[in-house]
């Protein structure tokens, strides 16, 4: 396995940031790592890249223990942290040469990496002169320089415009053909476009770990319905295949059914039987964003 996490926990004083998390990622997988702010994503990424030590449990990258073999881990991983610390007084090419010296490798990789991340027209500029999006590209270039087997990317598309997003998305997909990528982002569309699998954590605990195609159950449907009068929640129990109800506002409800059958006709009949009028009935598509919200607000 490229990444293996075994019952990993991290404490900050009495606060538990990670709670016995376990998962493994194989070579060539592009995995979206999701969670609300404060869920523990950055903490876990810092442990995997040896910037933090775990309080309990173990973690391995390419078979190397992050605690006992940190230098081997650093040689195996490319890391783009969320805040992307850069020496802004250096020129782009100068900064990448500095990174090469840190990794004790030659400068031959610089032209190729500059081309791959789209920095060709900016390589002679000072980093301080670049937009936030191009600074992200510099950070990504630095993570790729030593040709690591694993990439850990914390919010890599922050600050990019739509054209840059498409270019970086394509680059990450291309890199993912022969490298393992753990990608944290708040942009669900980017996960759907780039990732094969999704790991979600909430309040330091693992919530789900599934293939992206398996995460959204195709037979589950959500219907938003507005009635002309108030409805007691217990009345919905007569509806077949109903698994969840949520009162959104006043007489508007979100109803979740587990069936492939379109339940809108059932709701019309339900309204007629109970002396109600259905003012609107909208079938909502279940996507990654709606699943994420449901899983992390519990």
C-alpha cells in the first residue's frame, strides 16, 4: 500500500483532533479527503508528511513508518500544504532550484515541472509578483520536483480561476495515472471530477470510505414538497419506502425514499387522501455535496 493508517489518534492537550482513524490507499488511486473545518484533515496530512507526530497509532508511506523513518517518508512524498509557504523574495526558477538542493537532486527536473504546471511565462518573476493562483502552481511544482510516489495536496485549487482550475484538474488526473494522490478540498465538483474514491471525516472520526460511484446510492431519492397546510410528521408514516423526513420551513418538507420508483405520484395521492394540496413537488438529485452535508451534520 502507498498509504496505510492504523488506528491513528492525535491529541492537543485534552482535545482529540483524530480518533482512531484507519484506512489504506493503493498505488495509482486519487482519493478525495473531505470534512468540515476543524474535522482533522490538515492534522492527518501533517502526520502523514512527518510534520506532526501521532499521539496513538501508526502510519506508513510506501512502507516507511512516519515516526521512525521520517527521511525516507520525505523522499517518497510531495506535499502541498494549505497555506503554501513560499520564499516570496525569490524568483520562481530560483525557488525551485533551492528546492532541488534541499532534496539533493539535480536541476534537470525544473524545466519539465515548470512546463507541466504552466509556469513557463512566469519563471523569471519574483514569487511576490504572482497571483494567488500562480503561487499555488509554484507550490505544486515544488511538490513534484523530486518525482515522489505519493502526493498529499491540501486545498490545491484554492484561488484558481475557472481556466486555471480546469488546467490543474487535468494535471492532477494525469499525475494520478502513476502516482498515489490524497487530495483535500472543499470544492465537491473537483472531487467528482478528479477522484476515484472519497474518505470523509467529521469531528476527528472516520465517517465513510467508499468508491465515488458507490457513495451516492442510486436508488435513494429526495423530494421536496410544499403543502398548503401544516402536516404532522407522523402522518408521513403511511408513505411506502420513506426512510427520512426533514421539515425545512413552515409547510415545506424534504422526504427521502429508498426505491427506484418515482415517488412524486405517491405524494399527490397522499395529499388528496389527507385533504391537502401539494403546492410544489421537486425531485432533487442526490450528489456528493448533499451526501457530505448529511453525513457531517449528524
